[in-house]
C-alpha cells in the first residue's frame, strides 16, 4: 500500500509555453512550498540547454497542487523552435 503522506510532498508542474510546452512534471515540495521559478535541462540537437520557467498561477486538482509555469526566454539558453514540415 502506498504511503498517503508521500503524495502530500509532490506537486504537478505544467509548462504552458516555450520549448517544453505541454510537458507535465512531478516535483517535490520543499518545506511544504513549490518553486516559483524552476530550471529544466534538455538536450537540443545533442547540446545540453538550460530553460527557465516562472510561476503563472496555482490551483488544486483533486487534492493535489498544480502549478503552471511560463517560459523565460531572456534568461534561458538560446534555442531554435522547430516547425512542422521543415
């Protein structure tokens, strides 16, 4: 049986735009709080690229905290978005 307390230390991060648009990630609450700013590392054409995201808003979904994050292009490593058909 899963520990019910373990679920209370996690929250769901939703990335609403930028290179990680649509991605959802489970993250750990630190001292009961979510991160207002998160960094994500991704490989872009084989090169490690750092992306920064800032909190937009929060909501409760079936008893679990969900935080939406917006891409901060000015603070992130540069990348070229891919377009369908190219």
